[in-house]
């Protein structure tokens, strides 16, 4: 009657995994998009203006990136989830420092291209900084940005599963649950019901492998010189 059987509460495991797949993907895509926007704005500003602006913004990034993520996620779940919900509070925890890597990539690209002749020509002709940033330099960073954003997705899904397994995060109700919570719920009874752990683990593994391969393919397409080089 049920393709993958039922979970410990009698719900259809296949439907629960479908819902968990949707929730995990929604979380990862939201985090990836917010990181892309914040990282693009921050990295383009520090990369374009350089000097004291870059130095100050780099120090801010250094402070934020050294904040322990597990501590942040735990505090947000304790103090924020009751007000806005577990899902938004987990997104806030991810994006608090998650955009820094994207910002660093954009900053590097801006330092690489802002001295090019076409940029100097545009500045000489009186183009405003905003036009130079978004019209002439930023398009050269799109390949790096898209690749980094795709590779954020498997990392977010994996981290959410770890937090759920440790009991720090619980994205689970009668209506929905995450893949991480399915794995956490099965951890105590997997010896008697191995399918509860096996099927969600297979689905999540295939999902992570797919996004990693897709991200590496995009990286090779945008930068053929890196083809075959693993991060």
C-alpha cells in the first residue's frame, strides 16, 4: 500500500520524504539567494572603492566570520523561533555570516576588472560609480556568483541535517518535516526499522551529489581553466 512503508507515527514515508525534500530545497534556495544578494552588494562596494573602505569592511567580515555558527543557530532557535518560527530563524542564522564567502568572491573579481581599459574609459567619459559597478564590472562576476550560489545549496542541506540530528533545530510538524528531521527521528529505531533511515539517507545523498556535480559543471563552463580541479 505504501511505496516506502510508514514512519514511526504511521505516516506514509514516501509523502514525508517528498515534503522533506521540498522543505530542505526551499531552505537552501532561500539561503542561497539572500547570500547572493548581500554578498554581491557588500563585495562590489569593498572591491570597487578599495582603500580604507575595503579595509574597514574586511575587518567587519573578519569579526562576523569568526562567530561560531552552531552557537548562532542555537541562540536563534531559543530566542527567535518562538517569535518568527523555526524556519525563518534558521534562515537568519545561515545568512548572518553565509554571505561573506560570496562577498569575497565578488571583491576579488572587482579588483581583477576595475583596472581594465574599458572601465577606465567609462570613468573618463563621466560614467557614475553605480553605472560602472553594475554595467561594466559586475557582469564579469556573474559566473563566479552563480557557481558559488549553487554550491551553497548542498552545504545548507547538509548543515541543516546535522543540526536536526543534534536536536538543535526541529523543522517538523504534522504537515511538514525536513530530511534532517526524518534522519534524526530514525536514529533511535533504525535497528528495528532500517528503512526509516535508509531511504531518507539515499534521497539526501543523491540530492547533495547532484548539486555538487551541477555546481562543478557550472564552474568548468564559466572558467574552463579550472576544469577537473576540485575545491
